[in-house]
C-alpha cells in the first residue's frame, strides 16, 4: 500500500481534472475522453509514472468513466424522448464489435502509436468543432447495408483507440445525415455505453507490468482516477449547465475546439519525440 504522502499529488491532480471535465461537459455537452485521456496521460507521466502502458491506462480509465456517465446521460435523454432507439439498435452490433477489436488491438500497440492516433484524430475533431457548419449534409438518412457495416465498427474501433465515447464521432455523423442535433446528442450517449462497456471488461482483465505503473490498478484501469473523476464530474457538471444558460455557447465551443487541438498537437509532439 503506497504511503499517503506519495499519492497526494496524484489525487489532487485527479480532483482538478474531474472538476474541469465536469464543467466543460455541462457547459458544452462535450468532453469525456477527449479531455480525460490527455489529462490522465500528462498528469501521471508528470508525477513520474513511466509505465510502457501509460497510454493504455489512460484510455482504459477514461472509458471506465464513460460507462457510467453515458448510462446516466442516455437515461436522462430517454426521459425527454430524445433517444432514437432505432438508430441505436441498428448500429449497436457493429459499434460493439469494433470496440472489442479496438481493445484487443491496444495490447499489441506501443503507447507512442496510440498517442499519434489520438493526436491526429483529435486534431480533426477540433477542426470540425471549430469550423463545421450545421447545414452540412451527406444524406437524408443514416447509412444502411454495407456502408453501415463498415462505418459502425470503425466508430467503435477508433473510439477505443482514443479512449472516447460516442459523441465525438456519433454527433457529427448523425448531423451530417440529417438527424436533428438534440436527437444526435442523445443517441450518441447510447453509442458511448456500447463502446465503453465491453472494452472496459477487457481492460479490467488485462494485466499491466508492475514497473512504473501508478497505484490502485485493476487490470489497466486506475481505480483511484476512476472514482475521483466520477465523483468530481457529478459535482461540477451542474455548474457548467448553469453557465451554459447564462453565456453564448458558440464562441465557447470554438475556444474548446482550439483547446482540443492544442492537446492533440501536444500529444503528437510527445509521440514524435519519444
């Protein structure tokens, strides 16, 4: 059991990460893994933990938080009748299979490669958030048949490689195919459950080398980080919601997009210098 003095800096950083993630999620309706993965990675590495699986730990712990936040979110949206269960039913199998494949793939990938994946895709997501237009359309209905069979597992696979839920891919996809934004946001919360739940089970059953790893590990999930972030997010998300009703969200969304791009570029820099 590590001494309290040795883990206090880690706990304080995790409290700050959870508080920030909760405010941003409540304020903009986004966040989750796109914030938590780089925050976990840079916090743990900055504290001197140098496990070769540090990126996998960050992904797994982020996805563990997403299981609970996504369930809470989808139930809340369901009460308002906003979840499109037909889309969720048709896309769930492919997304789930992709998520499992992504979890298995991380076992054979170096942290530097996962950092590059996060950096490149995070940069694309940030550019879309900053410059995307609500009137952009690719079609009038969600893809079906072969197209759905290709896109759905790709969403699950890439989401696990990045440690994120359904929102970053699901909301833009559904918006581009004419799903109203409130239904897209609500339904993507269901994507998050399908992505995170099976992958986290796999991560919990996957061992992590003892050398350089942080304390309180179960498989590749850091339980201390998981509990701390979940508790802080529940406390601070209502603050973000209140701010959202008193401020114009459009410029804030653009600021957040550039924040994502800075984190993505920093992740790329670290990967290239490793």
